[in-house]
C-alpha cells in the first residue's frame, strides 16, 4: 500500500502541470454544464451567434455562400452577420465536419465554441511562458485567464471570443519573432492579423495595437528599435515569403472594405446603431448615444468585482478575475515599480478608459479625431481585450513576490506580518462588502497559508503541497461563482434547432405570431431566418420606409404574398410617395404596381381593357407559374402567360440583384416602393433572379481556401525542427 501511495505521489509530482491543466479544463466544463447540456439558455447575443453559426455552416455545407437572406425583413444583404463569426476562420472546418457527420448542432456548436476558447487560453499559456521563462508562472496565468470573465462570453457574446483568440496568438507570435526571426513566427503573426481583419470590427484590435506600440515606444524604445530592425531584415531576406504573407492580410481586408463601402451607398440602413442621428450617412456608423450606452459602466460596478455572485447574471461577462489576483496585487504594494508593470498598467488603463465613454473624456477625444471610432458601438469590448494584460501584470508581480532574495530573519518576520495583516484586512473588506461567496473567504485563508509557507521557506517552490495550495487558492472561488452563474440561468431544458435544415420556398410569407415592433426570431419554418422588424431594424432603406409609413394590417395583407402579377403600373417617385394610396393598394391588392417615374413604360404596348381590379396572387405552382429552384442568392421560375405581365417578387430590392429571362439580362425595376419587378412577355419563359457579383463570390470562396492554405502552411512550418 505504501509503495502504491509513493508511486502515485511521484507520478503527480512528475506530471503535475498536465494534470492541473486537464483538471482545470474539466472543471471549467463542469461549471458550465447547464449550458452545454442545454438546461440553461444562452444569454443575450449568445443565442444569436448560435444561429448565425448554424445558418452559415448549413449553407457552406451545400456550397452556397450566404450573401443574401430572403427570410428576414423581406430580404436583405447578410454579410454583416457573417462578420460576427470571422467566417473565413479555418477552425470552422471542425464544426463543419462534425455537422456533416450527423451530430446534433447543439453538440457541435458547444464543442466548437468551448474548444476555440480553450485554444485562446492555450495561446496565453505559451505567451506567458515565453515572456517570463517560468512554467509555474505560465500555469498561474493560464488558470487566471481560463477562469476570468473571458470564458463567460462563450455563452453571452461569442463575437468577443472571435476577436480575442487570434489577438492572444498574435502577441505570442510577435514575442516569438522578436526572440527568433523564424518564418513560422512571421507567418503566425500574419495569419492572426488575417483572422482579425475578417472579424466583426477589427478596429478594437487596431486600437489596442496602437496603444501597445505607444507604450513600447515610451517605456522600451530600444526594444521597439531592435524589433523594427529585425523585422526589416527578415523581410529583405525573405522577400517572396513576406510578400505572400502580406498579400494574405490585404486579401483578408477585402470583405470588410466591401461591406463598409456598400454601407455608405444609402441602400442599406441600421437604425438601431444610429439612434436617430440623421447626419450619419454610413449605415455602419454609430450614434454617440448608442456608443455611450455600449460602455461597461452600467453593468459593471466596484462592488460587483467581489460581491453579488450568487445572483450574478451577465455582468460577469464584462469583468471578473479570481479573487486571488486582487490578493497578489495587494501584496505587490511592497514590490519595486518596474517598466514592464507600468506598461501593463498603461494598456489596461487606456482600455478601461475607452470602455467607459460616459465617465472619461478620453473616448470623446478619439471619437472626434479618429475616423474609425465612429463605427464601434460596444466599447466594453476594450475591457475584454485588457484582461490578458492585467493578468500578465498579476503574474509578473507574483513572480517578484516569490523571488525575493535573501532576507534577514527580522525582514522575513516583518513580511510575514504584512502578509497576515493584508489578508486579514482583505477579509474584513469582503465582510463589509457583504453578499460575498464563502469560497472568497476560503481563498483568503489558503492564499495566506501559501504566501506564509513560501516566505518562511517551509516548502520548496516545486513541492506538491505548495503547488496544490496556489492552484486551490486560484480555482475555488471562480469555480463556485461560475457554477452558480450557470445554475442561476437554469431553465430545466432549452430547445434549440439542432438539425440540418435546407431552406425551402413558400409562396406565402409566414407572419403568424410575429410582432412588427419587436425583434424577429432568427429561425422560421423555412429553416433559416424570419421576421419583419423595426426595433433594431437592419436591412434595406426602402423596406424600412414601408415599415414606418404603412399600417401593419395593409402591409401584412400585401407582403404575405411572395409573387403578384399586374397588368398596370403607375409612376411614383421617392420624394412624393402617396402613402395613403400605397396603403389602400396593399389593403385591396389592386391591379396596379408602383414604379419610379424613370421606369414608367409598357415595353409590350399599352394594356387594353377587361382586366380584373385586383392583382393576380400566385399561391402555388401551376402550369403557368412554377418555382423550379430556390436558394439564398437565387430563385428560378418557369412561367407561361397569355398576355404581358408585370411580375413583382416581394423580396427586397437591391442594386446587386440581376435578372435573366431566357438567359438574357433584363433590368430589375424597383416596384411597390421596396420590391423587385420585371416585365414578362406572353408565352413560356425561364426567369432567374440572382444576387451578388461574380467577383464577390470569387473573393469569398478564394479567401476560405487561402485561410486553409495559410493555416496548413503554419502547421507545416511549426512541425519542422
């Protein structure tokens, strides 16, 4: 028995680092089990990212790149939603394969989301280890990050994880390149920049990098000069390799450039972001009041750093660090100030000031003078990017505390007294704060024991007991907090759409149960998206005009029909729309479509008499009208009319839609204020509506392949010794 115990102890001592890492990952997964067992609902934007991911993978798996969404707001461009995913990320291959193998999508999504977060945490471990040259300190950094607010965003705001993971790996490759100018390090930096450029808004990272460079230039000018020389020398020595890498960054920037350019053309609107500020001409721009409301000051307060966790909901996702981090910072008051610590404080401080625009005037200055600040709404993202730097500050101070040199007996006694008093004072502070988890007090006790034993030299740094003490002090409190967070949202069972669903065409638009002034559901019976919305409306300007100016009963009566055939048209310009006339037309489905004055023409001659008063509504396939194929970016029809007809497809008009009749291009006319219309001659014809330009599809599909190529290239270089 003694030999077994000794062997087990020896095994744990030898393999304590991988054991703790595996245990901590398993503990993290257990703490959030209610979420991935679908017993707690994803929070706020978390459910949106779930469905966006499903929507994207469903279409890509059928080799359809989803540029247009025909099921939401009567049709709209869909490129903004894909930015939330970083849709060119080669890591998406993993959930795509699992999905195609038949796993329920809920299982696939949580495997993908959680493992990607773990990948970012692993990158932080390697970054800390390379920075501090200390495996123990790197482990503490890893655990602090793993159990910080960053992990909550897997279930609350996954968009932040999509930015955060490549940002961490970028700094790892940056530091690695500074030490050794290897191709894999340069390629790693470029690939991470490519991933960041394809995220929702790369401006958050660009801002972080700007202040990172400023901090290095002020505090470590020699390092910046040395790095610049190394970088220039590497590029000159590896010209072709460097050009290929830099071209990848430029290509990755194209989707964002295309989206921002099109958002400024006036067709696309996003009312919620602009908060009624009519001077904003670009749909991507954000009203100042919306930026102020997107700060961290509302959901975050000083008390919430330590108390209220038993009832905590989403404020944990804004900022949370294990209580041990605050104890380390308290003990570090006796440490000497260093430039590296000052650098971390500078980065963390600037990111915090940017995250609270209503409190500091710092954000207002940048908003006024830096153009791209007008496109960033959720300033609390900056605080999320600051968390890794704050943790590096904490572990740096911890290393200083643990590596104090030789001391006299008196100085050791005084420092032990300081440790005891600091922990006792912190415990009293928590007690006065109130509503503090019991695990926080337990952490204080274990932390005090750890630092006292370390100071008196009772245990060696690598001893198993000392190792377990610090790991316990780090994990106990966040484990309880996260477990309770998951339980606080417990709903018994949450039903998500789990399975592969192909979009199908329906002649009748499903509106039952939807409210026009509420946010539409992302999924409807078609298997994709749904809903006319005005609150948080994001779509086409003309469709928004209808929502604002036509009463819902008449609007619903009209738009529930996908296809209508007219014999007559009437001219009506955007500047003189008679909304009452439009409303009556929609209510009665009158046999007269509205077109712009420049489109008023009868290409097949003026119509004669004998027509019905009402437009012909197409409700099903027939010998005269049939939908032959339907997908997100295209619909194909076969028609056979006895006389000329003006065909209106009640899917939103956009200039990027192209029409074909019998294979020949035909101009699509904006009809009935917001929809697509074409004239069709008598007889049998094939009609096709297609969205998107060929070169866009070429760019997007090429980028998917480029990212796979760069990722495979990086893996190959990393495997070479």
